[in-house]
C-alpha cells in the first residue's frame, strides 16, 4: 500500500507552483487530503519575515502533537534559512532545497533522515499538467531576484534572477490550456525580470503566450515600476490582458524608499500609475508600514501621496524585522501599536478607492467562476475584484459575462438567468 503525502504550503504563488511541481513528481506515493492521515508531511515554507518562520515552526510543532507517526519534511525558502538548525535539533525527518524538489519521489523513499539543500542556480524543468482544485493556473516564468531591498531575505534563499526557457513555459501553457484552463497568472520571485538573462522581456513572453490556443486571460503576479517599458505599455489595449496590474511600490515617501534601498521614486511612480489607469486598469501595490525610520511626518507625507495615486488594491504589510537584513540593523524602530494604526488607515483608504472604482466598473464583467458557497458562485472579474453570482445552473469553472452587477462592500453581486 502506497504511503500518503500531505503538502502544507506557506507564502507566495511561486510556492504554490512549486507544490504543484512536487505533486506531479510523486510517482510512488498517494496524495493525502488530511494531514492527520498522512505518513509524510511536506512543509513548503516561507521565510520572508521572522513571523513567517514562526508560523512554519508553529505548524511543525502542532503536527508533531497531532500526528506523531508522520515524518515531517521541510522544503521551500525556509529550508535555506532555518532548515539546518531545525534538522540538527531533530524537529525534521528531512530537508531539501529548491533545486531538489523535482527529486522528491526518491527523497521521500529514504528510510534515513536526509539533508539535501542543493544550490541556488537551478531552473525547473518540469511541466505541470494540472492544478488541483483550481480554475486559474499559475505559470512560473523565472526564479530569483537581483534586487537587494534592505528589508528582504528572498534573494539570499532563492538566488539571483534567472529565466525559465521559453519553450518550457509555452509547453506548460499549452498542456494546461488543453486541459481546460483559460486564465494564466505569470509568477516568479521577480516576474518583471524575466528575459534579461536570455535576451528577451516579460512583454515579449506575454505576446508569445497570447497566441497559444485556449489562452483567454493573462495576469502578471507583480511588477517593479522600472520594469514597465514602452514595449509593455503597448500590451495594455490587448484583449487577453487582465485589466489589473500589481506594481510593487513598497512606499510613497522618497526618504523611506531610500531607507529600503528601492529603485523607484514617487514622482515617476505617480506618472506611471496615472498613465496605466487612463487605460481603464485597476492597480494594486505592495506597501510596507512601520519600516524603521518611518516618522510621523514621513507617514503623513506617504498617506497623502497614496490618496493621489489611482490605487484599487493593496497588499499592506506591517514591517517585521528579518534577521540578517540591513533594515533589521536600523535602530529607529516604530512602535507596534502605531504601525497597526497606520496599517488600518492605509487599508481603509484603499477599500474606499476600490469601492469607488467598482461603482464605475460594474457593467460588462468577464468572470471566471472558481467555486460556490452558501448558494452563490464566486469568481474574479477582469479587474481582479470579487464577484458573487446567483445562478440556477452549475457555472463552476466557467466563464460568464455579466451585463450588470450590484456593488456592495464585500464585492459585486449579480444574477445569471
């Protein structure tokens, strides 16, 4: 009887894709839906903050209490930052790094504890044929990052930026499109750096993928402002482009951007956002609140500038120090209570902006329905806003065109006859 393997995935979309790669390589094991019944538990970990490390450690400790017979194996970014320490303590049966995930089948067969960290130059060669329980497909196009933002550990656990081969990415999309997927989300550690090492670009890649039969909508996980060039801007009117872009700013006060060792500055960011918004796009960003050095005056400057930006979505993070990063050495720390208040002020502001945007964009919504709950189907429109649909027929995993919708706080609501 095959041993059962359960995957617990923390963190970003790249990790979600990596988990799918590992699942696709399990030839001699059965996939478990329940961690309690699993013989082996693979923890695909995140290490972006000390808090992320704590979440992973907390999960490992809880599993050892709930399922004492299981073997716990650590993968992902945490394997590179904390794997050796946890392995030596005896908390883990095994540890393997990014370059070893395609060897998971043979690694999990081991009867003895193992530590296989590998290297940070590896490029995946696997093609995933299915995304379990998903309507949209994540497509990993690159790995690693050449930026050295002062708060971030990721380049040190994912390596420098390197692109996956174009043929492999196209093969991946073709297979998934043939299996019924129509929406593709391009992901990676720093997606916009795709192509810089192979004489290409993210814009050229998108053009190539758009020509594949079955590709209906393309989203990009996250871009840096400096990666959006004239070639990319030409794509904005194309019908296959989702009308939503996530562009990582991290802050709007230039002094804070300097502290963070960022390459963007507010004046250029504002011009860029206004230009893209003029094409009818929803715009999201990442924003770190409470980073060391964020004085009250700088915060007031930042929030005023956020009001001026045409933002509709936000991933707001309260700063959490990451060991071995320059930001963690800055002595001017922000009180946790103040940081929480700023986080709330920021997210409430973007909620208002999003509501206003949805009021203006509530007709002719193209929605990919993902699941159903409490009598309503749920999916996301072209602007990456959540839409709830009432329908007498089964529309799960289908595309629907909604002529109009009602705008409420939680999302847009519509009825499909």
